């Protein structure tokens, strides 16, 4: 890491140790704790419900710290995962040093570290969501030679008492500034804290959703990340959600990542951008067009997309967001810059490298050849997503596409370059398959496609069984039809899922 990158890196551990987080060792952590008078270590880990769990250690000496960092600790697995029986429930949680960060909320100087789960034999817990993701990425790279990079777009609402001064226009909040956007300061503080905790943040902005109801104001925002290795992409989203919720408590407001706050207003998604990388270079572009590898990847994702909703849309209100005529997708197709498509190819600066010269003709500094920024975006998921399983599933689907004999033909068949909701294009719309319309249907699709996910032992059979059972238990098939016109029942349903994973 260059000296300038260390100086500009907001993570206190990177600045102090003068090395990237990927190189942190046990001795580095001990050195930082001693020199910075850290008094507490917090182990953090995501269990079945997707929320970060906490185990606190007040340090009593260097030997105590060394022991914690060397061996981890024992926890009750049956209270964390429904598939673990109480009769033999002990698991180990073992810290991953590269994830260490200074806790920005603790009154006691504290260092937090994300952990992985291990069984009684000291082996990774096969069904642990973080290990499923690790296996998926390892198998993908072994089979294809590519590294899978990802980033998330985290959308959320800030719910507060109504403020009539500088009111925002209903559903017109996109990129609005203060004072019309009331919680820009909260978002900026979140961006700073996420970066200090190791997250690679791209930007933040206010989003479309803005409305007032029952003397409450609902204001939508988004935080987007930079592409990193798949495992790191999930880690940084988990930490970001934890930071947002802690900040909301400090500000005295409510933050919700739920897919729907109310019917008729913009829902919140958790879009996932993906990128293939080989030898440190973006492999999504060949010449001035999307590469064959990228097209095959898209074909695989579309082929397994119905099953992927079982990981990305995990509560009944997810399917109040996935409705026609909005920016959330309902049809299995892809397109360039088309926000109604399930997979979108956003602008990637292809052939547009000279804009800066036009905007700044006085600056004659020659431009360096930059690597492509091209990604593709999966737009179905929302804040209820089981992030480890979702990204693991996307990796499985990408490999599935790269290995499909007819992947390029499938990609060509499912490409759309028109507004499929216009009456003139109704025939094209009728040709496209639809995403599941309920948790129950998504479970059926996962069960049908389970062989692709269980291939090479990436997803254990029991893990798929557990997801299918959980989703079917909602019994929400035809829920939209049952709730049509019943505003009070819809309100109660939405409220019951206001705090998702």
C-alpha cells in the first residue's frame, strides 16, 4: 500500500499499523490494543436472522487478549441457528483479523472483530452462511479463473416527526439537498463511520422516496459501496446496517430497510452490482462492448433468478415492492440502463473517457489509461436479503451461466431495449417469464433449482431445506390478491416487518 493510500485511509488501524487490513496479524491487533488503550474486544457475527450478534470481552491482561485472538470463544449454536439441535449445540466463533475496527459508539474504548463459525472438530461450519459464501467464491475461481467482486446499494427510510419547514415534494427526493433533505447529516456521519470501520464507500445521496403521513415524515436515502471481493462486500454491508441503526438511535429517529414502508410510495431495494476480474483487470468489457463472459454471467443469473429471490426477498412485504410499472423488476430480462429490467447494465464509461477534457479545457494534463468500471446490477433484492446466501447464490448463478452451452443465446433472447410496459410492446412483455409473487413461490423455485446450488457442496442440502421451510411457513401465496383494497390489513403487515435483517 502506498504511503498516500495509508494517509488517506480513514480506518485508524490502517493508519496506525501502516498496512492494509488484509495483512493484519494477531500481533498487529495486540500492538494496536496496547498502544491505544483499548479496554474491550467485541466479537461480531451474523446468525440466521442476518443481524450482527455481540460477545463482549473486558480485557484483563495481554495473556487474556492473546487467548481471545488465538482460540476464539464458545457459543450456543442452537440459539443462533434453527438447524442446530440443543443436545449438541456448541460452536466456536473465531475472529478474522482483517475485519477489526474501532467501535465508534462504545463509551469504553473498544475494538470489534467479525468472526466465523467452527464446529466441535475445529472445522468450518458447513451450513454457516459466511462459509457458504466462501465456498461459492472458492469454487467459482477454481472453475473459471475469475475473481467475483460485488457491491451493494443500501436504501433506507428515515422516519421522524413531520417538519413543515422546507417540505420535500412527494416522491421527488432524488439527490435532494438540505434543507429539503432533512437527514443529510445523519447520512454523512454514516458514510464517515462506515469508512472508518473498513467499508469501501462510493457515495451517498437522498433517494426518490419522500412523503408525509399521520404527522410523520418518511425520507429515503441510499449508500453505495465500491466493488470488493464478494466476502468483503457482505461484511461491509452488515457493518453499514449496524451503523445506520445505531445512528438512528442517537438521532432519536427510526431507520428502516424494509422493502415497503407503505403501498403506493417508492420501496427500498438492496441492488447488487457484480464484476468479474482476472489478473487484476475488469473482465466485463471487450473492446467497446459487454464481454461474452459478462453476457454468459447474466444468462446464468436470469436462469436461476426465481430461486435467487429466496435469498434476496425473504418476507411477505418483499412482494409488495416487486410489482409492475415501478422501478422494481417483475419480469426476467436484462437491458442497458433499463431500471425496470431484472439485470441492468449501467453506464460504465465505455468510450466516454474524454468528458473531463471537455469540462476542463484549461487542464492539459494527459489522462492515464483507466481500467473499466463496468458492472451489471441485480435489482430484485431488498433489505430483507440474507446477504451471505444471496451473494453466494449470485456467484453460483454466474458460474452456471459461464458453463451453460447456450448462455449467449439465452442472453440474446432475454435482452430488452424497449419499455415493456408500453401498450405497443405488450407482446414482448407476454413472452417474458415473471419473478415469484410471494415467499411461497420463491421457495418452490429454489426447491426446483436446488441442484444448481447444491453442486460441489456449496449449499448443503439442509441449508436449502431450511430456507424452503422458512419461506413456505409464511403461507403468503396469493397474498396480494387477498389484501387488495384492505388498507388497514396492509398497514399492519408492513408495520410487522418494518425492521428487517
